[in-house]
C-alpha cells in the first residue's frame, strides 16, 4: 500500500515554532524566507525547501519572503533569477510584495563591516586564497594567525575603503572577521567577510568591486527583513555559530537558524555545480531537459505542481540526511494524473493491421471514455477503418506461454471497437520481419463485447491508419544507472554512472486525431503505455510527446514488499 495521505503532520521545526508562539517570542510572529542563489535553476531539493518555508508560514498565519542571495556576480545571471521566480510561482506560492535581493543591502552590509572594523573585530588581510587555506589549519590541527591580523583600526578602515574604491587587484586583499584561529569549528577561524571581485553584477552593474560572503550576508539579510525562523539545510549547521556571532556582535535583531535534512533523490545528483556540468558538457539538452531533477525539467516532462507538493509533504522533515527513492516521486505523479489526465490512443511502434472483411471505404466513429476516474470528463469519438495500427509488441507469431495478445488464429479485443482474429502474417522477403497482419473482425462485437458472452484474454489499443497523426515520442529513463551516482567516494567523476539509455526517441508514432490541437504542457494517459506530456518542440507538422512516467507503480510494489516482509 502507498503511504497514507499527510495532513500536515508535526515535525521538529513545527514543534520549535509552536513553542515560540506559545512563549510570544517575536510577538508571536512567524516569518520565513526562501533564499536561493541565482547561479542555476532550481531542482526538486529546492522544492522541498520552498514547500517548507512557504508552508509553515501559511500554517501559522505568517509571511514568507523570496530573497535572492546575489553576492557572487561571476556565477549569477538574470536568466536564473527569472527561472527561479517562474518556478516558485508555478509551484503555487506567492510572496506578495516581499521580493528581495541581498544586493538591496550592499550599502548596509558595507557599513556593518565598517562597524566590526571599528570595534576591532575585523581586519584587512593580504594573504592569498591559497595562503588563507594554509593558515586555517585542519580539522585536527589549529590554524595560525595571519601576519596582518593586528593592524590598527585606522589602517584597516583605510584599506577597506580603498578596497571599495578599486585600488587593489582582485584576490589581493580580503576583509576577515577576527575570531579564534584555534577554534574546533573551522568556520570560526577568521572567516573572510569581503573579497575583491571585479565582475559586473546583474543588478548593480559595476558599482561595486567588493562583494560580501554568504555567511556574513545571510544572517544580516535575515535580520533586516525581520525573519523569525531561518530554515536551512544540514550543511549550514556548522555555520550557525558564525550566524549567531555576527548578529550578536552587531547587536541587531537575531533570527533563529534551524537546520533540516536536504533531499537526496535516487538516480540523480542535486548539486547545482554538477547539474551545470551536465548542461555545459552536453550530457543533457539544457536545464529543462526532462531527465534533469530541475523544477523546469520536471515541468517539461509533465509533472504537476500538485504532485511535487504532495511528494514534499510525504517525505516530511527530518534531522538526518537520507536517500529518497525516485519511485515515490513517480508514485505521486501517477496518483495525480490518474485523476486528471484524459485517456487517448497512441501507438509508439506501429504494426499495420488490415481487417480483410471490413468495408473498404467505411469509417465509423466509436465512443471512448475520456477518464474512467472522472466520468464528468465525458466521451469522445474515435475513427475506425479497414486499416489500423497496433503495437508491434502486441503480436507474436510464435507466442510464449502466458502471452495472451494477438497471434495467428487468436482472437483479441480492440479497445472500444471489435473482436479481431489474426488470419495471415505478411513478412519482408529479405529480413523475415513481420510488416503486416491480416485479420477478420466480428461486426456483432461493436463496442468491445460479444453478445454470445465469449471472452478474450487481451484488449489492445490501436489507431485508425487513415485518420491518425504522426508524432514523435521521447521515452525517458533514469539519468544515472546507480541509485547513488556518488557512492564511490574515491571516484570524483560522478558522470561515470550516467545511463546511456536515459533517452529513446521514437519518430514514427501514431496518435488519434483528437490530439491535433494538443498544446505544449498538456498531459495525457496513452492507454496501456503511461502518462505523456506535449513538448514545446512540437510543430504544426509533428507533435512531440515526453513520457512523464510509466503505468507501472514501483512504489506500491516496494511498499507491498515491505509490508509482506514485516511481522504481523
């Protein structure tokens, strides 16, 4: 059985928030934020954070901001900003008038850095990046103090002002916080606050040549916006002491940082750096390639916002990292599309069938149900004629045991149509390949049932040859062969486990004529084949479909297996 529907169950984050509300902390306010860096497209892991931040804010009558952490212009682009805004909206969330950018606070951040310098808590350092790493020490050995650590306040103020003015080369100087080079937490060993970086910013242009680091920017941005609960993934747990230190030293409003486990999804990678590598090296067609775990890729593949929100709800919020099986995500989209997707006929690998006793020029219209899960969706008309196509896999000249589909002398049902019987097999003289079947039909079985009560063991989907349309269908599989592409920690090249069969393109498919006006993004169930979505590559001459997911419910099988193996 699939997991039970969630009804916003409690978790440790909600427990903390409810305790804060009970104690009237922050006057009972709940204010969260989703703070993406615009250096790539959002992925399913970000969807978990989006649903969490916007979800708890809504549940406790609070607010949630969308804020861009745009402090590294060399990797950030306006394209990414636009895609992130589109993705968050598509998922169904609204930040109202609370769209912010860290770059909005550049002047304030600069002044806060000056305050730390004046209080002797920050200094300008001339060590190179490599020297800073060397001086930092290791997890088992303390670091060494920079030879520039004890500069006077006046010298530091002068140098920092000149850094801003552009007097020094990129990377030649940094501003560092003065903490403890012997700290057991390596993040507290005089971390860099500002670096010199001449790069045009997508919002501020060339106004700045120094940019603040994330750890300095994030906590102050939270404070400025009045965030009460700063929800971060576990990799920021070791950064929390620094988050707290900056706010305490600056004596400004102090939000509470809470860490939760990030989402790790099987058969893919979640690092934006690695996803960018897949795009740049041409392993996929772009950020929105339907094999990618990006929100735009899932959208193009045919996933719905409801299915992704349901998935995020089901996996819950935990304190420990774990791997979530892709089968659960697929279960969620099947569950959603089963209720909403219209059923249609499509043949992916056509095999021609000539019904020899059917009238030569006759074309009749048969009634077909649009969605048996939603009878209000009504019915449609399907053309039927002397020549039809069925799937190649639905015929075997020498059928194996338990194969109940079409074979010589065997009778099967055509969905919504008639019983047919194979009477002859036509083959290519050179290859021996089956190219055509000759069948007869029983006119008394119109609609798919026999008045004499006889039964058949198989029902096939089909399309009428003369009225069907040409289509291209792209069959997607897992991007990586291994459930954990990075399980071999000694092999830094995660691409070695890429699945060479992650995409199969079929160019000679046939679809029912009612799909002529199908628009990009429209989702359907191809009967017996799976769920498919119209791709933006479609043209007036050929419609292109992406397979969203097969009809096989792997997650239900996993759950059934677990339940069976559990003691009663």
